[in-house]
């Protein structure tokens, strides 16, 4: 055996504390492997989330040595400093227990930003023809791959400083829908994101873009929303 | 921060870019030439251009600084939205009053 | 450690510097206006104050203020460009270049007064 790792895991609710464990080191170990080892061999009461464990679903997102990441895609060798690792639940969200954060506020903001498609046609209407290389479709495609893992939200300091801020993921999704010509709710959507703590609260720190595991760029999406809402407001189309 | 405040802040910012460059040029000119108070005032007294220039500058900065300060107060202090609004309106008025007083001071013959 | 763990990217620091320089300038402005207002009482009051500012320490502070002004301007331009122009890569390099430019402005000012 190559040695052991000193691992600190958050235990309890928001008033919990870090508890230390010694975990055997293995080749190509991921942080998810460590957490799983602790739950199976050291303390069966540890709560944590995962699903696909191959970097597709985003369920295993946690805070590792201060940064939000997918634990199944984080090699221990890349993040351990002096053989120590600290793992906690995602920041900027309430803690349910141990390493599981409550994603409810995240999805509530998704709805508040009107991050849902509103149909404009029925099944009897002809299918909308959309050129895949139209500027609007390209803009939507560049931002569409979000799987709601919450890493950007946890990384965002503006969320941390302003609990009402809609956040990068919700605004990024709103941007994809603003660029969807089939959507019928754009005025409500622009009104929603132009309100207090909407897209204009973003300070372009770009932590979201830096941390997104799918290489999305919410800062750019939010910049687009700033432009669209400013134009709509100056034209009198929205009155937030 | 909402769309209305955003537009006001970005517009005053854009307006101040050229004003600031002129102001920096003025600062450098005055310090290189070692201008005394009398020298400076001789240039500004009775000047409509300087009055308009700095009057515009004062107006823009009063709006811009207030909105910026509001963001800092709501994000970094426990003050709520209402208290922050009151505080920054007061600050903006202070800047405007002191600023216009200064413009008058250097322009009035 | 974790508070600073991921807040070292140049763009995050650029935003922080922009905010802090703005606060410093906002604090300075009322005093600046009050000083100029001394001219109401006549040239001698203002002249007296300007002679007081000839001290090296004051001149250094003035240099710092000019630098802060320049960095706040450049940070603001960064935001205006980011929000209104097409997205561009290499923003980190631009941010660092902006810091260098602001320092140059500050130094040139100091060189001209000392």
C-alpha cells in the first residue's frame, strides 16, 4: 500500500463540523472513491450523493479544498496538499446532511428566471424551421449543455454576497431560451431577469466560467442578457 | 441592481471616459508647469467651457458613485435595500452640492 | 485557506481592485471638492493649501490616487467591452496589461511632480 490520506469530511447540518478520517491511498483515486471508502469502511452514517460516477450527471458535486468540483472527476493526486483533503457540501446552498446540499433554492431561481420553455405553437402547426448556423441558434447551442450540477452557483461570489441573486445557471438557461425563436415568453423572461438581483447584479468575476465542468460560459450569456434587457427597456418593451 | 440603475451607471461611466482623459491631461499639465492657485484660477474664472465641462463631470460622478456605492453596501454590509438607497441618495446629493460649489468657486469671477 | 483558495484568478482580482479603487475614489471626492471650494474665499486660501500639498508624502498619495483613477477607468472599460463587444479570449492578459498601464500613469505623475 502506498500510504494513507488525511481526509476531513463535513459531518452534520449547517452547524456541523469537519471530522478526520484516514483513508488508504490507491492509484488513480478520485475524491468520490475516498468518500465511498469512508462510508463503506469507516462510518456507514456518512451521507453523500452520486449517480453515474463517470462525469456525466453532475450529482457528485462537492467543495474540495475550497473549490466546487465533480468529485468523480477529481483525481486525489491533483488536489491533495501534503496528503490532506478537505471535502464539504456545495457552498451557497443549505446543508441537508454531511456532503449533501439542498438544491431547492437553486431550482427555485431557475423558475424565477423563467428558465422554462413556453410553447408558441400546437402540434397541428408546421414544425419551425431553424437554421443550425443562425446566430441565435449558435448562441443558444453554446450554452445549452448545462446539467444543473450547481458548481457555478457554488463558485459565484455574487450569490454569496447577495442571496437573492438569480445566479449563473438560471441566467445561462434564460439566455438559451431568449435565443430560441420558438419560445413565446420572452417579454416575461426579460422582465424577470431585468429586475433587482437579476442579470445586472453580475460583476463578471467569471468564477462560473472558470469552474464549469462542461466548459460553459455563463458570464458571456449574462452579458448577452444585459444587452437584450437594456435594449428592451430603452424601447419601452419591458417595465420591470 | 436592476436594468434602470444599470443603464444609468454604464451611461455615466461611458460619458466620463473622455471627461476623465481630459481631466488627467489637466492634472499633468498643471503639475508639470507648477501652476499656482492664481495661475489655475486665471484660466478657469469666467470660463463657460470649464463650467460646462466640470458641471457635467460632477453630475455624472454623483450618479455613478451613488449607484456603485449602493451595490457595495447591499453586498458587503448588513444594510438592507431601503437603508442603502437612503444612504447613497444622501451621498449623491453631498457630492452634487460640494461638486457644484467647487465648480462655482473656480468659475465665478 | 479556503477563503482564498479559488479567488486568485486575475479576473476576479481585477473586479476586486475595481471595487476597492471605486471606494477609495468615492471617499476622496468630497475632500477634493471641499478643497477646490476654498477658492471661494479667494486665491490665497487655495494657494496655502496647494503649498501644503507640496510635501512628498502628500505628493505620493496624489500619485496613488491618480493610479487608482487610472485603474478604475481601465477596469470599467473592461466591463463595458465584456458586456457590449463580442466575447474574446485573452482577457487575463488584458487585465494584467491594464494594471501595468495604471502603474505607468501613476509613476509618470510622480515623476512630473518630484
